[in-house]
């Protein structure tokens, strides 16, 4: 495949400037002045922008950018790219390179997707100079090779990848919306500010330790990491295996049977609530299913209600609420907690509905809403995976689009 360089096909590959160097001041609003922080892996982030006056915008022609331009970070976290669409007038600082495609045989969207590949990012990271402040030069950017394929094929590839980006963007917005809704639901339902129909009894304080059985591995009991197995019948669960409030059984190591038998109190059951006490303090998981026998490493508490003292699903949700976050904040009193002791949990008191029925109803509503988030997150992960596969195939020429369909 014939190749050209970015320098061959672009009118401008230059970098911006800092307005203060020319006597201009920053403003609270005005014309956006984009910093490298604005160029994120998720697209252009205008929340990180500075602002300059219109007169400064007119004077700093060298740093001005427009829709269709491709921006690339050339210092710090190098190789991130975005394509400007719907931004209007804006400027860039000296840490960003501006690429403006001029060659009519190249599609700007195709070049953008080509540069946004992970392999291109890794290439730029491999040629940085400077350790304290990594950077790449404009010469290096200009010398980047791009394949010279037909413009119609480039446009078809860009269109297909744009569609994939649009789907990803839609799912990201839906995920953010659902997260916001669930956050609001938690604020209302887990504080008693909003009550579900049929419940009106006042909430009452519950001393968690007095209503619970709390167990953890006593130290490591001699358990060493070289005892971890990659397969077996008896799983070992740690806080690093907690994902979205559940145990990711795909990542748990295994231990021998005698290790599992060593402590019956930390052998997991369906309905257990897990809480990390070392490392990332306060991570939680609810055991809604068990693929087989499992036990805990030394960094996790298992908490169970005494004789149906409370609904464990509701309690799990309370541990993910502001009330428990505030409790941990009071324990730390401004310092970092390195370990959560069982004696600390003796002081944990939560306001809860007096009836199991209301606790179960609240848990049902919130967990159903959380499951919707999980579904969208999986859809988003799948969409990202599909797009990565498309890029690997289409941008390398391994798969060619039929041009009769691309006209």
C-alpha cells in the first residue's frame, strides 16, 4: 500500500501559543482556549478549557483552530487526538499540535480514526524525548506515515467508524443518565426522605455489630501467595475481585481443600455481604450466587444478619450509601485509613426501616435500577470492543469495504 506523511497531506501541522506571553489575560468566559487536558480519550472536554477575549483571538492567529481540524497532544500524555466538530472559534496552547488536511485525496475523518488507534498512541509514546516532561516534536508528527487508499474507501471507513462512535456516545450518555437517576434514588430511598407506597413507620437506629455476625480470616493463617492456584474447586475471594458490587468469579484464584476447610466461618454463602478492610477500604460486594465453594483472603469481612435482623441486600446498599461514607470519614478524621478493624464497626449505627418488608422493597427497587446500569455498561463494553475490532481490520487493509456499497 502506497504511503505518504502527514506533512505531505496537511496545510498546517503547527502548535499553539500561550496568550500571556503576548500580554493577554485569561477570562472567566469568552473564546475557548484549549489546553492538553481538553484532549481526552473520550473526546474534547471543554470543561478543562480556559478563555480569552475576542481581541486576543484575533491577534493569536497562529493558535486558532476550526471545525475539521485534528488536535494531538505533543507533551505530557502524548498522542491523544480529537477531531473538532461544532466547536466554532477556539485556540490551542503550545502543548497541542493542529493537523489540517489539505490533500483532496485524503479524508479528514479517516486520518482522525487512523491517528486515534491504540497502536499509534503507543508509537508516539515510544519516541518521546525527556523523562520529567515527555514530548514529541512537530517534525515527528509531520513524518507520520499514512496509507494512500482511495478517497471513497476512506470516506466509507470513516463513516462506519463514526457510526460506531455515535453508538458509543449514545450509550455513554445513557449510562451517565441512569447513574444519575440511581444516585438520586439512593439519596431518597436510603435516607427515608422518600417512602415506597404502603410504608410509613419511622426509621430506627440499628447498631450493626449487635445485629450481625462478622468474620474474617485471622491474619493470613500462614497463607502465602505461592499457594494460589490457577484452577481447582475452592476459590479465594479478595477485594480486587469486587466489580460493580459483585464478585468477579473470572479473576479469583483457587486454594487447596485444606485451606478452604481451615475456617468454616469465612466459607461463603449466598446472601453474604462482603466488606474490604485492607487496601481499598470500604469496597463492598453482595454474594448473589456461588459457582462453587469459596473462602476469603485476609483483607475482607463477611457480614451476616443474626436471625433475619435485617435484609442483607438492603444492608449491602446501605454500605454503598452516603451514611457509610460519612462513617468512614469520621473514622479517618482527615487521615488515610490503612485498616478497618472489627472494633471500628462496633460504632457503626445506621437508620433503617423497622420492617424487613420495607427493606426488601427498597432493595428490590434499587437493585433492579442498578441492574439496568450493568446492562448498559455491558452494551458499552461490547460496542467499544466491536469498534476496536473494526479499526484493526479496516485501518490496516485486512478487510476492505465493497466500493459498490460505499458510493
